[in-house]
C-alpha cells in the first residue's frame, strides 16, 4: 500500500492536468444531464395540431357537432390546436409553410354532423335491440315488438353510409405521430360515447407511478447518466491516458521502479472508483439544484457504482494496452462505448427497438448496470438487483484478469 498511495496521488494530479479527461469526467456529464433533463424530463410535451373544419351549415358557420369535436381537441393538455381555413388545399399549405416544425393535420369532412347523427341513431338502435334480446322473458312479446318498432323508426330516413371519417395527416418520419394518433383515438372514443348518450363511461384509467417516491420524469435520467458516464470514463478517457503514458515513456520509467504490475493496475482501479463516486456526487448535486431531483444513491447503489467503475476500468486498461497513441485508444473506446450506450436502452426503453437489438442490449454490462441503479434509486426496491450485481461482479473479475494478462510491464 505504501507504493500504491504515491502512485494514486501522481495519477490524480496528472489526470487533473488533462483537459480532455476533466471535460469528459465533469463537464460532459453535466451537459448531458442538463440537456436530457430539460428536453425529456420537463413534464408532458405539447404537440401542435392543425385542424381544418370543412363541415359547415347552410349559414356558412361550422356545425355544432364539428365545433364540439374541435373543442374536445382543445381541451387536451398535450395538444396545441391551430386552425386551417376551410377548403384550403393541404398540399399547398404544407409547401408554403416550409420547415417550421412537424405538420400534423386533422381534417373534419363535409357532412360530418349528418354522419355522426345517423351513426348515433344506428348505434342506439343496436343497443336497444341487444338489450331486449338479453332481457329474454322479462319483456313480453307485445312490449318487445313495440320497442323493436320504435327502435327501427329512429333510423328510418337516415342515409348512414358508415361512420364519420376524420383524416389525420402526418409525415412518415414524424416520431410523435403515433402518440398524437393515440390521443386522437381517445378523443374520438369519448366523442362517440357522448354521441350515443353515454355521459359517464363504464371504464376509466387512473395512472400512478411505479416508484415509492414522488419522482418526476427527470429523476429517471439520473441513473442512466451515471451509468453512461462511468462507462465513458472507463472505456474512452482511461485508455487514452494509458496510451499516452506508453507513448511518452512514463510507463517505461515506472517499470524501472520497485512498482509491480498489480500496483499499477490497483492504483488505476482505485482512482477510477473514487472518480466515479465524485462524478456521481456532482451529478446528484447539479440535478437537485437545477431540477429538484430527489433520488440519491444509497449504500447498495454506491456499491453497484463501484462495481461498474471497476468493470469498465479493467476493460479500459485492456484497450489502452492494445493500441499505441491516445487518438487510436480514444477511437477504439468510442467505437465500443457509444454503440453500447445507445443500444443498451440507457436513454430510451428497449420496446422502441427491434427484437434482435433488444437481445443484444441484454448482453451488454451497461444495460444491467443501468437497470440495477434504476431499481435502487428510482423504484426504491432491491427486487431484481441480484443479477446486475452478479454480472458486474463477474465482469469486474474478468476485466481485471484480462488487463493483468495484456498489460506489459517489464518488456516495454
């Protein structure tokens, strides 16, 4: 230990002199935290939706039913509804509009109100006939015939040719279109219920957070960023520093001292572990001050962070021993770390990716690193964290063994 402590101090001082290392360790994670938290964790998004109401009465004003539908859209908090003048060519409107954000358009067709009334009568008739059919012997034949005759009379003279069709137009590359389509489907379902006389639906949805704490969307990004930054620091920053030591002869001079290979590796592991805890602390403080994030890592989360730091430090030392030059080491680290970070589902759910990529994600250590931190910090539970601890524990042992094997010491 007497040899490791001076080496640890020297490594730390050298690290502080490296601007790129300090940037990736502190400024880069803070920038990521601020960007992701501000963009994705600031609450519910508001989408702009353009509505063209082509359903007008004899007086030229929009019909009551079409106006009611537009009002229902405006009542949705997630939608910012704007209007397009009736009869305007949507293709020309889109071209003249240019590239001012995504264009999503709802078109209410001419005759919308008449179709809704006709469809409502048909639906009411079907409900009445189904009700008397289910009632069975509880309604005598005379009353049954009278009810059936009255129900049929409600649809006499109607020209229902099917449901009223509202068109939704969006660009094929608009990633928010499926979410907006879901909102529109909900509004249409509620509108249909009211149209057939169902003021209070028999089924509703209540949404609650799975976590046991009062957490916001931004809280979910803190474990993801901690996992990503620990990985980046181990696989990108560290290999570049080690390759630089080899290139300028520093490592060769160290081999002439009483230092042993294990002292060199242990000092780097200790430095990176302490650095991981320091970076975590900085990110927690910034997240709390900027976004009032309440989640903090407990003892188990800190233990998992240390395991992650050891794992990626071991692999980083391996990469730094395989290539010459800091630029080559950085490129190799990026080629491994960046795809793994984005494929592993750190910043978005795996459900958004194809099945084969979901399978690949579960094979990466950063996937289990992030999932374990999320369970401990956000969901406040230890359920399922045994697997991340086991995988990172095995990964740490494997990474250290490999780094010992590939690190040259006496033959430099």
